[in-house]
C-alpha cells in the first residue's frame, strides 16, 4: 500500500447517526487476517484518499485506518463506498 495521510487530512469516526455515519460493509471481512476493508457511509463532507478513519474495536483499542479509493454515489448524493487500510492503533 502506497497511500499516505494527505497534508491537512480530515479525521472521521466509525458510526454516527442516520444520514451522518460510516459503517463496515461486510463484517465477515474480519474473520480472516487482512488489512484492507470496505466501508460505506453517508456524510455531507465525503472522505478523500489519504483521510483518516478511527474505529473503536472489540478489544477496546482504537484502530486507525487510512482511506484509499472512495466511490461517490449520486442517489443519495451523500453516500459513498471506500476501501480503508489498517495502519495501527492509537498510541502504538
């Protein structure tokens, strides 16, 4: 993976409210060792490649992911799909 945090990156949080949230697309992806995952979301300000995603994990740790490819939808216009890459845990 050659994606780096972009200068002046935005930070997003997993979860949220209806119409303003990010969620895992397929939780089965966690059943195999991997570092690439798919998310979908609805945000007024869509993430861009190189932005940061934080997610509280079952272990209690907060995982850091970097956004890769982001595909915007047109209906609804605030919906997107994205590939995210695990880059470590906060504080480690």
